[in-house]
C-alpha cells in the first residue's frame, strides 16, 4: 500500500533471484498510488517469462495482517517467506535459504539482513531455545519480523495461528506463535 517509490527495486530483486522454483504472490492492499502500474510494467517488460508463477491479488485496504493471510491462502510451496515492498534481496538470497531448507528440513530458517548499509547478524537460536528466542523478541533483543524468516507452510496450516486485526506489531505476533509451534529452527 502506497509503495510506488520503492516497489520497483523490491520486485526486481525478488523476481531476479538465481533460484528458479519460486511462486511469487503480490497482494495489493488497495493502494491508490501507481505501485501496481510499476509492478505490472516491470513484469511485462522484464519478467514476462515468470508470469505463470506470479499471482497478483487486488483487494480493498484492510492492513498488513489480512494481506499476509490472503497471500498465504494462495501459496502452494513447502516454505513461505513474507516480504515487505520496502525490502530487497541479494540475487542468490533465496537459493541460499532454499539450500538450507533442503538440507535441514527445518520448520523455521532465520537469516541476517541489512539495516541501512550494515548487515544485522541475528543471534542463533534453536528449537530447544525457542522460549529464549520468544523472550528476546519481546525484549527487542531479537527480530520479531517475519520478513527475515523462511517458514514451513505446514506451521501455518496445522496450527491455530491468530492474525492481529490491526497493523501494529503484527509480525511479532505471528513470529512468536510460529516459533512456539516449531520443532526445528536454524540460522
């Protein structure tokens, strides 16, 4: 919603990944700016070969939690990653994460990210330390975001996941639940 200024960079970094087995789901949460024009033009001009793997959902504005839930309902893969349109990915990021997922079959794969120009190295947690992870999220010592985690879709499907009604700390709410239900976490 309202991301015309940076959706081009985001979508290009996502659609240009070196890993080829990706389904792309874009949820338009009722934006009134030119974001969707930028996205559709980029797909048509540079990534038309991916159209069979791209899903675009247009809906009225209801906030991030509803948009994530609707996007998830269209996902078909074994793993899910949420991304916000002001994010971007290194060209081999998904390939690196997918390799870890294939090797470990972990429920959650956490990964580092850039904060400005610096890489933010996350503390390494395991499922045996998941309550420490949850405590650290609540104490702002660990990231509660879902955009730096790759999550087995079955965690969403097989558990009662509560989606907040408003866009205030919604990522933390989802992350804490998913971590609580997980039986394996890797970094």
